[in-house]
């Protein structure tokens, strides 16, 4: 087996996997959807195959034996968005790049960016 591609760890179905950055093939295939979700578009049922496709493209770079059946059984409406965010983080698309954490808030600021001190 070749060296794993650095990425972000994700847990699916109680197992830990490494989500690798999306390659250019996946970015070309799913780029429009990634842009729309990055702009805050709500998830529709018709989006699920695309979302699973993005997650699968990332995971299969390090785990080529990852099956659609495993993802279908273990990805659900609760974990699909966090998994997609981890894939985007691993890819450096939205959020902090892999291995780099963004602070939740600057000192003296709340997570929404407002001042934590009262006036």
C-alpha cells in the first residue's frame, strides 16, 4: 500500500478514516455543488447523491475499498453536513486547511464576532 494522503480524520460507522483533499477530477465534477453549499444553500433530498459523491471521492483516495453501500448505511441526515465540512477542510475549500485550526473567536470577542464586554 502506498503512503496515505494527509487529510482530516472522520468517524463513520464507528470506524476512523482519513478524508483526503479532493483531487482536480472531483473538484471539476462537484465544484458547482461545493460553491453552492459554501454559500449556505440548504440541503435538499435530491442533493444527497452529490453529497455522498463528494465524501466518497475524498475517502477513496486513502480507502479505495470504501463502498457506496457502507456510505449509504452509515451516512445520515445528522452526520452528512459535518462529514462534508471535514472533506472541505481537508481540501482547503472553506474552513481551515487540513491541520490548521481557526479560532472560534478572537480574545474579547464572542463566536459571532461581537464584543464580549458590556457597554
